[in-house]
């Protein structure tokens, strides 16, 4: 049988036709979508997902308290919580986020006496610092402890009529409208599906979980005090890295005062540690009112309900100045004013919630601290100031 040779032109035609067919098929084949296309479009590389930031705690070994019972922070939930914390879409008019009143530059507090809400209204109290909540002995939240724990607290500002506006009262939208808003944002559908095993449904409960993990991850353990305590486990002994003034302040802070029957100090220290317990320096759960007993912004109106405070860690910033006004009223601008308040407590006769450690009978305590002692106390409190908490990208705004 005679077989005709295949011409070169025929070979070229076959190759060309095959290439065209392949190209044609390629055009008709859909390009697979990136799994986090909307997240990367919105945030670029500021919200890493593969892998996410590690939110594992770096707490020193001498921290015994852990409100999570040893359960690690979920990196995915904390990542979602970080976006929620800084997203102004969580306020009715898209002008206010959690991070508007709790600013990283000030240890997650505010420099305003009372923070400004979504329509220019003022919050009822000063914005509390959010550092080391995970390790606080007092788990109740807000100045008046009305929230049983952090997870109950984190969603309340969203539903507050003044703060973020989804109150469902006086013409304001309810939280269901916020859920719908977030559900319509593609980056939230991707993030919720990533966190919750493919379930992209937005709920207030999931938001609370994510915000709780994020806020619980905010910690500050790189202060001068931590270096000293790591190298000198005996808290009552002088720390080798402290100055004489700082060690004097530490001794005053830790030692209880020796008071006479009228509340006058006749020896001992200032007794600060009775309420602000080391090594976390958070609030004793059994504390009463601290003698700042009026409504924020309304000195003539009594308010005896405030029985909590944030940790004293990072109450003073790296620049040596307080991280915003202090107390629930935001009345105290300088730390020395705080010391003066406790130096001579003048109780309101109607204040039945005043902490018993601040009174003797009907008299408030009178510590009569000298100028030298007051300066030493402030020097010690400055040793509780960290550095990483102010700059760590894990806790910064992704927007």
C-alpha cells in the first residue's frame, strides 16, 4: 500500500488549529475566584489570613489568673474582631468605631474627658483602658460593673443610643439592621466563612465572640516592673533595675497604712495594692466606690455606683504623661491629682458604697503623704508602662 507523505503545511495547520481550539476553550473556562478576594481588596496585606497573626499570649509565668481558663485566643476570631473593632460601619452613620474611643496610642483609652458618639453626643463616662482584661481578677465590665463579663460588654456600645447608635429606640435602627449591613459587605462574608467553617452568616453573637477574643489579646507585659519582677521574684524586696525613688514608691504602694481611729496615717505605706493588686494591678472585685462620687460632667449630681477601674498598667504613657484623663468622670488630668485624692478622702455623707478601706467611721482616710512620697509613688507607677502595646500591628487599625 502506498502511503502519501504528510506535507509540512498540513502539520503546521494542525498545530495552529489545536492551539486556537485550546485558546478558545480557555476563554470559555471561568477563572476561579480568589478565596479572600474582597478581604484583600479592602485591606491589602494589613489583614493577613494565610496564616493570620498569632495572638498567643506572652504573659509571664508569674501571672496566675486567666479569665479564659487556659483556652488560647483563636487567631481567626481575633483577626475578625480586629476588623470589627476598627470598622466605622458598626455605627449607624458610619462615623464611629470601637477604636474611636479606645485608641491604641493611649493604651486603648481616649484623651477626651468623655468620648464623642456618632451624632456629637458625649458618652456617660470616660472611656476605660483596655489592657490585660484577660488577666483581671475582676471580670465584670464597665465602671459600674453592669456587664457580667467582657463578652457581655463588647456588644453594648454598638447598641447604645449615643455611642454607636443601633439602639432600636427613638428612631434609631436596631441591631438587626446592622447585621444586614455587615452581611451585605463582601469582606465580612469571606471573614465570617473563614472563621466559622464556611458559614458566612453574620450574627451579633459571633461578633461578640470575635470582639472578645481581640480585646482579650491586648496585653502589656514589657514594662520595667516586669523586668524587675522576673529577676527578683520577691515582690517586697528592692528591684535591682529600679532607682531608689522607684523602689521607695513600690514599697509605699505595697505596704498598708497604719491608721489611728480617726483615719490618720501614723505609719506604714499608702496601701494602694489593697485595691490595685499586683502583678496585674487590676481592681479587687470587692472594692467599693473610690470617693469620686458624681456624674461625669455634672459635679452637683451624685453617682455612687462606680466601683471598678482598669488596670494601673499603662495608666501613664511612654512619654511620661497619663494616657488621657483618669477616673470615670475624666476629671483628673495629672497623676499627682489622683494621689492627692487618696491622700485625703472626704466622704459624702450619703455615699454608703464608699470602700471601707478609704474610711474610718465617718472619717475619710488621711494619708498625709509628703511631697517626696507622692513623687515616689508616681515614679513607681511609671514602671508599669510597656511599649509594644502602643505599636503592635496585631492591635492596630487595618483601615
